[in-house]
């Protein structure tokens, strides 16, 4: 839990880190005087949570709201599902190397340019910023958690 420090002394060991700053300021000034200074010290876990909340708020304000992000994710998934389905169907019927290469045409037209954009730095995916290992770990944890809930239903 967060610690509330007033005038460089701990006054609360289990302070709620989600308390708005203006509420904390009012509490401190009422109890310790107008000249009192305060700081809320967060645990590492709380700091990570606060950073995540701040990042999501910035994304929501500067890029897109959650529904728009979900829509983009859905569109991406549909494109990939459709193109992969076509690729697999054509590839499974290919009789020659030329037919195998031809089976990639639609998929290449739809997403083939992405690799070059990533390579030249004009496109960067969030997982690249976060790091692939932490993202995969999050995917595994979420998938396992959802599966466990579904098994209990």
C-alpha cells in the first residue's frame, strides 16, 4: 500500500493511492497546517498500475477511445482471418511451386508492405515498444485466466 508522507515523515502506512491529489492536499492542510508538504509514496506494483492508467488515459485522449481501438483490432483480425483463409485454401490445392507462390498474392497485397514499414521505422507496433516477452506473458496470463473462468461457468 501507498504511504502518506507529511513534512518528510510517514503519517499513514496504508494510504489509498487512488485518492485524488486535491483531496489529499485538503486532508494534509486541515490536519497539519497550510505550510505542510506531502508526498504519496507508491509501491512498485502501485506505480506500475498508476503508469498504466496514465498511459491509457493519454491513448484515449490523443489516439482513440477504447471502442475505436477495439474496432481497429476487430478489423485487423478480420482482414487477417480472411486473407489467411484464402491463402490456406489456395496453398492446399497448389500442385506446383508456381501455384504455391501464386497463393500468396492476396495475402501479400493485403499486408506485405507492413514488414518494410517496420524495417524502415515508419511503422512501430505497441508490442515492439513494450517488448515481445512481456506482451506474450500478458497474452498467456489473460488466456489462462479467461479459460479458467469459462471452465467454472
